[in-house]
């Protein structure tokens, strides 16, 4: 029986990756460097720190990680309140799971304050019992640590949980934790790598349809 749904945050629950891309692209332009879609996609699902370290290494930048991080946060924070939206089907799925009394939590590579701010802006914080973020574990995605900590925190076995992810690194983390994984890939991405997930769908409302056909998980 499924007792726990672990939602990724960026790119899965909220349409935030365009905000991240614009912020990171703007900063890299200051240093005369581009942010290509391939480079951005390479780090989807990774922690912000690991992503920025990747950019610094790729472009051989002289910027410090602390400075890059501060610039990124300042740029994103100015656009959160006006540009952040839920992904397609998210509210329908949240209401459905809430009515079914299935516990929902966040398991994200993002920072806690950033996630809490976004949930509050969108008015959906009431649906989530707790948040497990990357700062609580030694290793981020694609390692299983974050999802294993979410299981521990919620006193749940892997076979009683489902992870909802959009990024390949998150799918790998879920599979390494032996948790059933449903992925909703970005619409503009080649989804071949996402097929390591147990189920691939194109929006969150279809996850609701899967739950209504519950034998999928029996």
C-alpha cells in the first residue's frame, strides 16, 4: 500500500526552471560566457552549488562559488512572486491525494527557505507534511541519500512510497533508493534517458489517473 508521495520541487511541482535559466544566463553573460540549453540540462536535478561549480569548471571562471550563488539568489528572488507558477495538473493531483489522505512531502535539491517561499507564494504549503532538502544529507542527487532521508523522516518503507521526478538525476536517486518512480520530463527534452523510471507521463494530472488504476502498484 502506498503511504507516501515524495515530490521533487523545481521542474516537477513548479515551473521554475525558466527562472533559473534566465538568472544563470544573465550572470554568465556578465563574464562573457554563454549558458547553452545542453549545459543547463546537464545539471537538472543537481543542487544549486553543484550546478554552479559545474558552470565554473566548464567555463574556467574566476568567480567564487559564494559570489555566483549570491548573485543567482538575488536575481531569482526578484522574480519569484510574479513569475512562479505550478506545473500543469499539479493542483488537481494535490487535491486528489489530499482527499485520499496520502501523505505528501517534498524531496528537493533546492534550499529550504527557497522552497518554503515558493510553496507559500503559490498557496500549496498546506498539502505537504514536511520538506527534505539537500542540506540535510551528505550527497545530493543522483545519490539516494535525500530520498532515503525522506523515508526515514516519515517512517516509511521504500515499497510504501512513490517519487515524482522530472530530472534524470532524480530518477537515478529514486531507483538507487529502491523507490517506485514516476517521471514527468520537461516538454522540450529528449526523454530517452527518462525511460529508466517506472512510468513516464507528460503531466501531473495523468499521475492522478494512474492512482485511480491502483493495481499498477500492487
